[in-house]
C-alpha cells in the first residue's frame, strides 16, 4: 500500500551509507502529475505538441510543469505555442464568484440574447492574456451587430428569391463591385495569416468588421437603387456579386459565429449553388484577386463621403434633398486618384449633383490661421497665449507664404519663437451659401443653395419615402405593385416627377383623394398619401 499510514511502516536500508530510508515528508507540486501526463500513460507520445490553451493562471502551473519536465526528462520542449486567455471580471473589475454574488451564468446571457451574441462579445473584446470587464451595454451592442449581420443575410436571401436568382459566376464591371470582391479576398488573406499565428480574435474582428461596415453599411447602400429600380440584367449582376461575397463570408465567419453562419448558409445554399450539408463542411477560403489600389481609393472616398455628410448635417436639409455641388480642393495625388475614379460614388452617397476636383481654392474663399493647441501647446507651454496672440496680428496670407518656405520666427517680449507647419491649423472660410471643412489633406466646399429644380426633386424624394413607409405599415412586399393616391400642396411636383416616384416605389400614382389617406407635413407643405385597395 503506497499511501499513508502503511507506507510509513516500510524502511529500506541504503546500500551506500547503510542508513534507513523512509518516506520523505515533502509533497511534490500538484502540477507534476499533469506535467508528466503526455508520456505517463501513452508511450507513443510525440513532442512537441502544436499548441496548448489555458488561462493565464497556468503560466506557473501546467505550462511550466509540462515544459520543465519535458526538457528534464526528454531534452525536448513540450509544445510550440501557448495561447493564454484572461478572465472575465465584473463591470468594476472584480473577479466573479458565487460567494461575492457578482457572477453571471453564461446560460443567462445565452437565453436572453443567443450563444453567438456571447461569442461575438468575446471576439470584440478579447486579447490574449488580458482580463475583460463584462459590461451589460457592451453585450447589447454585440447583439445589435449580430442583428445587422443577420439582416444583411436576410436582405440578400429575399432579393435572390424575388428575382428567382440562380448561382452564376460574377462578372464585375463597376468599381464598387470590384471593390467588395477584392475586400472579401483581402479579409480572407488577413484572417488566414492571423489564424496561422493564433491571433484568433483579430481574425474574428476582421470578418465582423467586413460584414457590418463594408457589406451592410456601405456596399448595400451602393447597390440599393440597382436592386430596386434596375433592369433584370442589373439585378442579376448585383446578386451574382453578393453570391460570390456572402459564400466566402459565411465560411470565414463559421469558426467564430457557428450558429449564425450555419442558419445563414441553410437560407442561402440553393441560391449560391452549394450542396454540402453544412457550411462547416466547406473548404476554407483561398484568396483570389486583390486590388490594393482600388481598396485604398475607396477608403479615401468613404472618408470624403463621411466629411461631406457631416457638412450636410449643418444645413436645414436631410440627405433626401440634393445639393448642387461639392468642391474637393487638394494637391494630394492619392486623393486626386480616388476622386477621379470614384466621384460618381461620392456624389451618389452624399446626394450632390456635381463633384469638382481642383488644386486651387476659388477666389471667394478666405483663410484663417491659428495655432494647434495640441501640438503648439506642448512646445510653447505657458508662452502659448503670447504666440497665439502674435499669430492673429499677422495676415493669414503672410503666414501661409512663409510657412511654405519652412518656418516662421516671431520675436516677442525678448523671446524668439519658431513656428513650424505642424504647429498651425489653416482653415478655409466660405461665404454665405457655402460650407467648408478643412483637413491636412484636403478642403471641402459644399454649395448649399438649392434652386427650384433641386427643391422640387427634394419634395419628390420625400414623397417616395412616405409611400415606402406606408407600404411597410401595410405589410406589403416591395415586389407587390400598388396604386397610390396623392393629394398635396405640391401636385405640380408630383406630376413632374411622376415616373421617378412610380419607378422607385413600384407603384402607379394617381392624383386623387382615396380612402384612408395619411397626412404628412414635408417642410411647409401638406402631402396626403393613400394605398388604393381595388377600384378608387
């Protein structure tokens, strides 16, 4: 019997010294058993193993005992890679436990949201070896992002069903189509590299960002009109691009959001030409053609769109009202290249009739120069107010002229101050009817004066929105052709834009009173809209 107390009865004489040997009272570290586990029972073990995964508390426990005992016993390392995760803490950064009453059972989150919501949350927050605080509003945000992905899949499935789409090879012609195909291949390439290097959360964040930001929030806006009002060939072309992209995206998503990717695959597999039982049976994505230049140009275009939209928010008109012109002033060759290639996308996404690219600002723009507090404040310290005051006294034209030569030297109160280009901010000031925005790479000038034609188009677009809202309220599908009655203060606008309104709403417009009309106020005009059931 090798255990106490029987083992203590055994005494063995030492052959070297003649003294009696007894059980040592010391106890081996409990991780010794785990450290020898690979070869203690399996003589066919092969060292080293590819990877070991455990919490960071195992650094001095299992990780160490495996490595130390393997080197001592066999002269070989036990493993090649360690992936160590942190722990989930409560919102205040305290460890969760039953005794402290701050523990949250995973089942509670899964039942309230879903298992993939919990996975999404950890993908977004997790970094190897670092603890995370479990914050309720952040789990809600993860659920919101997952819903965006599901809605994108639903959107694709519905349009494929409506158009009776059958799987076909894509033939992209437009830059936005080439871009989204390049993006999914770029994502696949990055994810493969991340996963081969065990940067698992980075890989997960890559596909989530693609699905939410690139596909749902951007590309689907670009193709909306082609799907709604394009001809049959245009619709089939767009759907073939979505087919190409979503199949790859579901495979890339499957290790991270397995339930969502599987349910999405089952919804789409007939349309995308797949017969495999499960998305998890498909091969990993092999990246195809990547157009780096186009992706870089689209990144610039998206930043321009964002800045133009921020200017639009300062006007009295929402995005449905067209603006006459935006000027992009820049000497940056990358921005010029992006605008030259993608001006139509910038115009469409900002609802601006004309995008003008120029290296020089028009004469009606004035300049304002001021010190950048974040940079110059550190350099000049308590002397900053003195320098700032002196800068105001010098004409902007003189400052700009001198700064282009290298630097400006200012003498004030017996001190010399050297001002570099990085210390100042140069802003363009536009006159009434224009809005301006300046960055280090470009200046935007937005013309906000709407003539009668643009105002009328704005009213027409608002009426389109009201008809679509009414269609949704009545539970009518977008492919169901309807008859709509309109009576308004802008009937002349309705007549002028009748064909556009009908095309965008899949309807027949009649200017007449019908039953159950709903009244809307669009700026200072009253518009009544009703869907006709049967004869009017």
